[in-house]
C-alpha cells in the first residue's frame, strides 16, 4: 500500500516537473521580449506580469488567470509562425526577367517607395486578386500603352504623348535571355502635362517581360515608375475596354448619354451618381483593388442581375419575395455600337418587391454592364446603324433594387482595421496574419 | 487508495489537456484585452453640447455615420483624424456652417461667379428642441454654378428646397442632425460638401496661392514636386489627417526653419542644419495681408550634404500660412524650390511628418505591432461588417 502510494506520488511529481519544464520552454523564446511585454501589459492591465521560472509551478498555477494575457500573446505569435517566411522570396518568378526588387515588403516587384508614391498597398502583393503580382501586371500594362504610342514625329496632335529613341553605334545584351538591343537612350514625352521620362532602350525589353528593373551588359537599373505612370497617364494595370464609354460620350440624335459629366476622381461614375449612391467621390479606387470604381461596380451589377431568379408572371406562381427579374425579350435584335455583337432588343424588368421598386434593363445594357460600363449605345439593324437604345443606367435606383452592396467584397463594403484578410469578419485568420507581423517595426 | 488513484487520474487528465487549452486561453486573452474597451463607443464619449445628437451606425462615434464617412473619404474607425481633440463630425459641421454663412447672397446684386446662396424666407418660426431657441423656419438654397449642383437635392427627406436655418443652428453647435418643431432630420453631408467644394474641416488661407503646374490631387503641390519627392500624387491627404499635403508641409517647413540655430558664416565644427541671417535694411510687403517683413533672407545650410538654399523672409511668411508660393513687392511672385528645401532640411523634415508605412496590424500607427495593437484588434473581435449580417455596414 505504501509502495503504491509512493509510486503514485513520484509519478505525480515527475509529471509536474515535465509540465513546468514545458512551460519554461514556451516562455524562453519570449525572454527577450519580457521587459517590453511587462512594461506594456502594466500599461494595459495595471498589473505587472510574471513569467514562468521553472520550479515555481505551484505559484504559476495559482496566478494562471493573471498570466492569461501573456499566454494570449504567446498564442498570437505561435499562430503566425507558419507564415514567417520572407514573402519576397516565397513568390514564384515565372519569367527570369522579373528581377527581385530591394525594399519590397510584399514581393510584388514594386518597391515600397514606389507603391507609396503611386498609392498602392505596401503589404498586399496582389491587390486585384488575379494571382499576378501587381508590379508585373503594371509593367505589362505600361508595355501595352507604350506599344500604342506613336514615335516622335509621327504624332497626329501636338499634345499627343509620344516615345523617342536615339540609336547609337553599339549594342548591349540582355543578361537574362541574351537578346541584342541598341545601347542608346529612349524615353516618353507628354507635352500636355509637360512631363517626360527617359531610360535606356533595354528597359523597354524588360518592361515587355513584366519588370521595371533592367539588367544589360551596359545598363542596369530601374525605371522611375511613378513618373512613367504619370507620363503615360496610367494609374492602374487594368485593361480598359472600348465599351467603357466616357461620361461626356455623345450619341447623334440623343446627345450626351450621362446626365452629369463631372467626375472628380475619374472613376467613370459621375459626381451626382456617387452622391446619390453613397460612394467616395474623391477616390477612384475606394476598395484599393486597382480597378476604377465605375468599371468594378458595373461588372458587379451585371453579375448580380445574371444571378437573379427569373419569374414568369403568366406561369401562375407567386412572385419571389426577394428581387427577381421578368423576361420581356422581343422578336428582334440590336447591335452593340462598339463591338457589333447582336443582342436581343428586349429588356429585363427587375423588381424589388420589398421596396416596391422596379427598373427596366435592356439586354444591350446588360452587355455594356458586363464590359464595365453604365452607359450604353445600341444600333438598329434595319435601317442599318441608326441609333436605338442608348442612355445611362440610373445607378442609385439599380443599386437600391439589387440591394447592393449585397456580398462581402462588393464595392462599398467597409472593412474593420483588424480584418486583415478582408473577409468581413475579424477572426482567427486575421489573428494569424496579425501574429505574422508581431513586433515588426516600420520605423524610419 | 481509491481517492489517491482518482486524484492522480484527475491530475493526469488536466496535464494532458493543458496544451490544448493554451490556444483557447490565447483567444480568451485577446478578448479579455479588449474587454476594457468593449463599451459601445457611441455611448462612451462625452457630448459637451446637447445639440450634438448621437448618430446611428457610427462606428467611431465621431458624429458621422459610417456611410457618410465612406462617401466623403474619411476613416470610418477613427473619431479624430487630425488629433486636435475635436470629433471629426463636430469640426466638419462647424466649419460647413461658417462657409455657408460667408457665401454671397443672390439676389440682389449681380449673379456671383461660382457658389452663392438664395434665401427662402418664410413667415414663421420654429423652436429648437434642445435649447428652446426660436429660429426662422426658412433657410438657404445653395447653388454651385461651376458644378451645376445645388443643395438640397430635390428628393431630400428633410427639406426639398432649402437648407433650414435650424440645421445651420445645429451645425453651429457641431451637429448635422437637427430636431425642431418643423424640421427634423439630417443634412446630406456628401452633397453639402461637394456643393460647397469643401472636403476637410480645414480653413484655407488666402496666402495659399494656386500652383502654376499640374496638380492632379489638388493638394497645392505640383505633380513634378510630388514625383521628385516620391510623394503620392493621387492623394491630397496622404497621412489622412484632414489637412491637404501642401499647406501641411509648408507649415512644417516654416516651423523647422524657425527652430534652426543661427550661426555666423563659415562657423567651423557644425554638422547639423543651421541658418545664417542675411537680413537687410529694408522691408517687403505681403501682397495678400500687407504684412511687413524684412526684404532679406535666411541662408539655410546642411553641412553634412553640402547643400544650402536662400529662404527670403517673405517666403517664411507664406510658408507659415501654408504656401510654398509667395508674392511680395521685392521678391515678386514665385515658388521656392521645394525639393531642394526638403533635402536641405534633411532628417528634420522627415521626422516632422509621419507618412508611414505602417505594417499590417499596426492599427495605432506607431510603427510597431505590439500589445497596444492587440488591444485594438481584440476590441473588434468577431465583429462582422458583412453587408448581409450587419445593416450598419450596408
């Protein structure tokens, strides 16, 4: 009996020792932070925290409640350990021309300083969530714009932006692919803004491959990204579409499609439309996804209209309680003025039974919405090319009927400061992201 | 023996579960940290003036609703963006009231060039429900000719044809809400700001001369200056403190130059920036306020970088008023070389304006992610802003 009791006691003591060692192990990585944490927790809780010191497990157990704060910090840091690998290195480099950039916190091939100057997010490598790093995408877009510019002397308008190149007697080689390129200087001039940017010709070769950094046998360096964007009058990497009609677009016989052409932030939403629907009229990209708000909103509306249930008023059933649409398509077609596609000349009658509101949306309107435009212009087939349905959607009314913003991520969604992953909820996933940056400093 | 065995088994079970519990303890700690701040912020702050009626769906309790802050580009979760101890909504209301009161009235007289107001006089009074004051029940219609906009909107739920005098009374007391015997409701803030061409509760100064070059974000810094300095040329208020970047930086530069030590030319052994007095026997008059300043200049020197710049006294005068451009009767009209000035002031300038960057999780923008941020984080623990779940964020 005594032996059994002794063995049980010994096991008990052994287990306690193991446990206390375990706690000590947990507390050791934070030893360096001890003073700082104590200081801060004193500020927050009015009590100085104590850390596990091995043998005083009993005291620790008694004061466990007080130490829950430090345990929380430990948990926060532990959760984030899996993501501590340098993101800049982790990102894949599909094209070897995409040279790594120094001082690039999010590894998107744009330096912090550049992102700061062009208003991008320093800690989000893929703001539009299309799995292409922002820098690569922006370089590709710049390449496309530069490609469309006339060479010096070929401009049709004295205010037109043009590119120039002065060939010199000599070539250099790309260090990546070995391509031969003239070693002379090149540049772009915007006479209207009285701005210009210059770079060696090899820079264009690298921009073509998605990189603003270049490395040739003679020249290596980086293009001045903010200046280049301003000269090109390009801010976002999205590919514009001809369907995205400007607010002052005029159709013969109908006049200007948009009732108001004032657009302070140039996001293709008129000021009066932004005022009526509650969007930020001072920011062209209020959700920072590097797509102008007007284009994004039009596409979101198109997607929501597509997903609405179709109700047949002649079918005998009761209409849905949520927003629905009724098909009023007709026997006839009309043409899109931009792409020439044929669409039905009829319309959807969209109803919000709760708000007792409705709007008629032509099929041609849906076509333009899907291309990112609230303005639309259709043409008759017979007589050919005569104006047919054209105008601009009443955005505030449409948004009310569709009850937008409806989903997390729709334009107008508000995110908490702690909602790091922008899923509209501050939860353990955000805590993990938070822990990832624990005690990281961005001080000058 | 049985008791001992049970005690032992119990103890063993507890030990095994300890590791599992540490994670839940962490989460508990996160929530605990925030508990001190969990009281609704909308109720928390003192409302010194009873006219400042609390606003529905106002996450930061600055008397601006979430939707309004989104529409005018303010921070939904920061009550006092310019850190002057006054709630943003209160400050904005008072400022808008001042602007409306100063607008020219038409008719009578010639049609004003841009923004003016038309009186809608009514034969009657209404009583303020807070202070009991009797106020004219009419108001003012505000017209912006350039933008072809008017206030109010024809569908405004409070009043379709004018901004009531009662609303101005409440705005003077720092509230966009008003409660009277005739008019009840809230001013359409985004529309009013746009019609007034006002964005911040910031009083511009006539010394802030318009810039000659391109200024995309209208912050009184030219695109060229912003490009050279690496500042954001698409955002007029980069540090979101409700003051346009140009006037803010001009003011800071003036403060730094004021605080520089004065030395004689060629004084040896100085490493930090200093200034040399080259004032002259003569005065110069400011074109705007007719203030008299010395016609001489300060030579600001950065010995470490080997750079220097002449800053005339008239320029200091304009910079104090928030402008890098100047107009005097000796130096004429001009603009200081901003990039050279910033380089000469060096680290002192950088230290004077905090433009970030701030890491993810650095909610209080103190450049380090620490327990203070964890406290802020826990404050919103499990709060949802999904438009489907929370109507305040719709």
